[in-house]
C-alpha cells in the first residue's frame, strides 16, 4: 500500500505541475480577450441584422401608409363620381391596410425595443472589454513581478535555514565538548601530580628494615672500638 500511495502522490504532483504550466495567467488573459472580442463581433453582427429588420419594417410601414393614402383618395374620387361600389371597395381595402399598418407599427415598436436592448448589451460588453484591457496591463505587470519573485524564491530556497541552524547547533555542541574536555583535563592534572609525588616518596617496609639494621650494625662496631 505504501508503494501505491507514493506512486499516486507522484502522479498527482506531475499532473498538477502540468496544469500549473498550462494555466499561464498571461496566456489566460490573452485568451479571455480573444473570447470577448469574438463575443463583441457576434453582438455587432446580431445588431446589424436587427437594424436591417428594423429598417425593412419601417419600409413596409411606409409602403402600407402609401397604400392607405391611395385607397383614401380612390374612395373620395369614387364618392365624387357617384360610384358607390367602387367607393366601398376602396374603403374596405383602406381599413384592411390600416389594420395591417397598426400591426406593423406594433411590430416595429417591439423590434426597436429589442434593438435597444441589444445595443445596451453590446455597449456593456464593450465597456467590460475596455475595462478588462485596462486591467490586463496591470495584471500582466503583477504576474511578471510574481513570476520574478517565484524565481527568486526557487533560488533562495536552496539555502535551507533549518539545515544551517542545525549545523550551527552541532558546531556549538562540539565546541562545548572541547571546552569541557579541556576543563576536565585541568581538574584531573593536580591530583594525578600529587599521587605521582606521593608514590615517588613511598618507602617499602623491607627497605626501611634493611636501612635500620645497617645503622644498628654500624653503631655496634663503633661501640666495640
């Protein structure tokens, strides 16, 4: 289990390292800029289509208004000429076109509302893009500074302060031991010298008896003379 756990840890570390390399903040900012530019381009195309529909609707309304005016004139002319049937037909078509005109006018109002919403959304998108571009420079600068600091940390981390502190502690202990050895040597030097002196002045019993016997014999010889 220990081996598999270590392999899993190593694999995850490698994957995370690759992801960190992929997630380059500067590259990410550039990608976000491109994506937003694409969104703005799509928004502008959508707005262009919307304006086209709006203009087409306005043209249709203008055409219907012209037909209403035309049928109104035809109805008045038919009435003046006493052609009641023609007048009815003209009035009927005039009313139909007016109803149709009202429908187109209502549709135009809805289209213009959608156009306005699209313009506002596009303006917001452009404003966001401009803000992002302004922030992008600052973020790029911050990213460069952070990357530089990261590189510096990678260099300085090689000087492990914990190892240095432990080395200093070991050196201090060694010095203390040396000092203790010197002090211990000084303390034992005097008793050893005293022991040596006492040993050197020691006279055995045998030697002492011989010397006394020698002195006694010399005394007896002197007395005999």
